[in-house]
């Protein structure tokens, strides 16, 4: 699959097959994600494949409605950015981590996997951050849901190029 096709085929999936994505495939996705543009090569991104024990500990402390959402996908990858004390670099690092996350989603699409970029509010809470072992300098960028697709969501309409693009004279 070429890049254009991966971009156009990527969808937000909310339903998955039961088979988890192997650690080897998640590592491949992370390997590709780390090639995202990153000013001064600070490598701010951190990727955590959440195993069954961690997932159970999170399930025990978040609201039931969130538990149901977390259980949708057989594989969850937490993506965080380790932020600098410098406010400009901190912003750049979060944006670079977002670009890495998108690269991960495109690579997952290319491999025929379903994915979903979420930012659950409960992952900002101290209790969940403690379970995840997040440092004070880490900001949650994404909780990526991965798994085999069971549906093929339709493309959602996007704004026309002329609505979002202009040439500055």
C-alpha cells in the first residue's frame, strides 16, 4: 500500500476482533513512528504496550463506561511525550509525538489493522498515571487502540481543499 492509499484508508475503528496484535508488530509500528520529524532529535516519544496486568489495574480504578471503551480493542499502546522545561521545545516535542502517533496509525493501516487514536480524560488522573508509571514531565498524547478489523467504517467527509488552503501573496 502506498502512502496516499494508507492516508485515505485510515479510519477510526470502534470494533475489533479478539486477537491481540503481537508485540513484534507493535515494535514494527514503533520503529516506523520514531522516524517522525523531531526538532533537535530530542526523541520525546514514549510508547507503552499495556499488558493484561496493567489493563486490569486501570479497569479497577476508572469508571465503568471507560472500562467498556478500553475493552473494545485487544491491544492498547499508550503514547506520551517527555516534555522539556523549555516551553518552545516542550510544544515542539508534543507535536512531534503527535506526528509519530499518526505514523503509527498509517503503518497499522498498511498492515491491515484497525486503529483508533483516543485521549481518555481518565489518563490524566494521578491514580491512572501512577499505574502507568508516568513521570511528571510526561504528557499523554494518545491511547492507540489496535486490533483486527471487524467492520469497514466509511470515509467521513472532509472540508474541501479550498476551505482550508490559501496562497499568501
